[in-house]
C-alpha cells in the first residue's frame, strides 16, 4: 500500500507518521485490496483536522474528522474509515444474494 501523508500549517514528525501507519494497518487487516492512501493533516486555529482518501479496487473512500487534539482527530478518522471499509466489504460480498433468498422463500 502506498501511503502519502501531507500537512497544512503543520510539520509531519516521524512519530505522527508512525502513528498513522500503525492505525492504517487495522484497516488493511479488514480489507486487503487497498492500493493507496492519502492522508492530509491540517491545523485551523484551535481545531485539528484529518482527512484520508483510500483507494480500493472499484472505489475511493474519503473520510474527514476534526478534534481539539491531532491524535484524537486521527483516532476518529480511523474509526470512521474502519466502518466505511467494513460497509464496502459487506456490500461487495453480499451483492446479489438477497434476490436469491427472496426467490427461494417465495
């Protein structure tokens, strides 16, 4: 997986880079068809914003979060992203099975 981390009005330290990559490993454990991820971290007055665009086969998933602490914003971002990945995975795996169930029960 290609990982790109950029910062707006913020310097990306090695500890932030390591924290993000370790958190993104959780997402790749659930869904291994991730080709690349682009993370943008931004400081806007008292709010810390985090945004990720995840490129998976067949779809791009974009998630945003903000908090007063940068690490809290990253945690919220990863939680949202994890839910989106699981939703995408379920949709991809369940495609067409509902129609078959309805035909059998009728």
